[in-house]
C-alpha cells in the first residue's frame, strides 16, 4: 500500500510543476495577456479600438475586481470583461512571489481588417 502512495505522489509532482512554471513575475506577465486573449471574442466594430482592463490576481490564480480603466469603444467593454472572467482561475503566481496577490492590467486591441472598396 505504501508503494502505491509513493508512486502516486511521484506521478503528481510533474503535474504540479507544470501548473506554475513561472520563476518570476516577468514570465507571469508575459503569460497573462495571452491567457486573457485566447478567451476573447471581440466586439466587431467598424474601426480599430483598444480596451484596458485591470484586475487583481491572487496567489492561487483566482481573480478579483476586474474593471475597465480605458476604452476607445465602449461597446467592446463587456467582451473584454467576459474574457478575463472566463479565463479564471489563471495559473498560480510564482512560488517565490512574496505577496498574496498582484494588481495587473491587460490591454486588448481590435484591428478592423474589413476590406473597403469604393465604386
């Protein structure tokens, strides 16, 4: 019975290591915008726009207080907030991070690629 428990413990170590591969906040802040972006279904506008969202990430990857702090297209704000919420919980903060949470901002940009033609 002990051998089975030891094997299970050894098997779970790589899984835990994969969940939080970040050694520092710089690596984490490179990961976070991509994680938000992959959950984003942009509001289709007839123009380019940018939306900046701010939220707090807890040590375990849960988020609190998402809010729009800057937007050039108000109709897109809901889609950005939804993307942040749908991605949660995110990967945990680096083990060496001393705080309980970190406040962050993510900016999402929509570039209107619609071809225009004049007759």
